[in-house]
């Protein structure tokens, strides 16, 4: 996101607590901008000085993380979001572009859902997205203009790589093992969207006329990029030769939804998706080739959100509230002092 927004001519200030800073695959991430190293729960009014707009991406981003602590997930993903929004509104920051998720549609019985469809969140992550949208919308007025981008399931190459996303995971399995062996039957539907198209959507929302995006919701993706999981696996196998694909008989994951992306294609000024599954899988294969990615790297904990958080907890680098431990010389010393 940062290099994309900076490349569009904007000055960027990042804020990140650094849980996943080890998750580097390939070239180092773009870093030619100021970064505030701080937990989103500890943002102050002073941190927002000079800021004109906020892109809010922060949170525990994997559904399974809620199983570690539902309370902490709610604290970070919901309470901290609303606290940040209130600070932004008080500081006169009118543009607030919020990263929501198509996962709030949950297990839908409709053939296809759109922005007006009912919610059926199946996870704590999705429940927080639903609550954030509702309460942020309540803050909307002439001085505060939130926009909600409900992203499809992300995929694609990134310097801070994630392998707990379905396309990235299956492509990595294909590369490192020549096999995609699924325990599920692969029948649930998922919409997918490339991370660079997500970046382009956020940039478009920042730059759009206020009346086009004020207190509005946009599903972000392409309608023709709704797939059953088994079809994603088959497409990836086309890009990774000699890859064998197999499926199980059941699927414990109850989420299944197909999403319409007609609104974002027609009503978000300057935006259209540029990536599709085959193009994205090819990009992933090129990344794995360039970095010589091994199975050990693929399995390394920083690239999987829940494993990395469990590691930080088990080694007491973060406490039960997910704050960094109070250690001498910690790069988070200022954050910890404020928390104390």
C-alpha cells in the first residue's frame, strides 16, 4: 500500500506495531517514508498532526486469531478502530478509508450478494468488521467522511509475504511439494482480489470526489473472480506444471459466498481491477523462482499470522493483551512507557 500511495504523489506516514516485520520474502519493503512504531490501540492525537486522510488497515487479520483471544481480537479490531476514528474526527481529518471484508456475508444462501445484502458473519474477525462499519457510519457527517471497502480474499506477491491466504498458500504448496492435497471438498465459493488491485481501490477512494464515496460501501474485486476453492486449485496447477491436486470429503469452514462487484466497477471513479487468478498465480511462481523459496521458508512462522502470534506469546515477547513485553532496549520502549 505505501509505495502505491506514495507513487500517486501523496506523502505517506505509516503506523505499525511490528508483529510481522520478519515476514520478508525477496527485496526489502519500500521504506522511504516515516513510520510510527506503535500499537494502534495507543495512537495519540499528536500522532495525527499534519495528516489529511487515514487508510485504516490495522487489526488481527486472520480469522483463526480470534481463537487465541476473542477479547483481545475485539479490543484491537473494534474498540481501537472506533477510538482511532474519534481521534481523527476531533483532529479534523475528514477522509477515513476503512478496510472491511466480504467475509461479513458469511454463509449466504443467495446466488450472489451485493452491498445491500444481509450480514451473516461466521468469525470474530467478520463480526468486528460488521460492527466497525455500523459505528463508523454513525460518525459520518459534514466533517467526517468514512468509506468502506469490503475486500475479497486477498492474494499476490508482497515483500511482507503471507502464506495463510488461499491462493498464496496453494501456490506455495504447488511450488514446494508439487502437490495440492486438500482436506476439504473444495466446494465453498470465495471471491478473490489481487493485493495491488486493493491498493488501487484505496487510492481511488482517497482521490474521488467526496460525494462519490461519503459513507458508502464498495465490494472490492471482480465479479468474474468468484471461484470455488477446487477451481482455484485447478487454475494454480495449470501455472505450476506437474502439480497433482486432490480433495477430501468435507469442509469444516462454513463460509461460502459469491459477490457482485458491479458497484465498484461503475461507481468508484478511476478504478478497475487489472489482475486475474492466472496472472496472479504466474506472478507468485516468478517470485518463488526468484527467491529460490524452499519448503522450510514456506513453513517458517512469520509468514503465517497465527503461528507468528503464538510464537510471540510463547516466548513472552508479547503479553496476554498482545502488547510488547516491557524489556530494556525494546524498540517499542516509548509505546510501552505510554501503556504503563
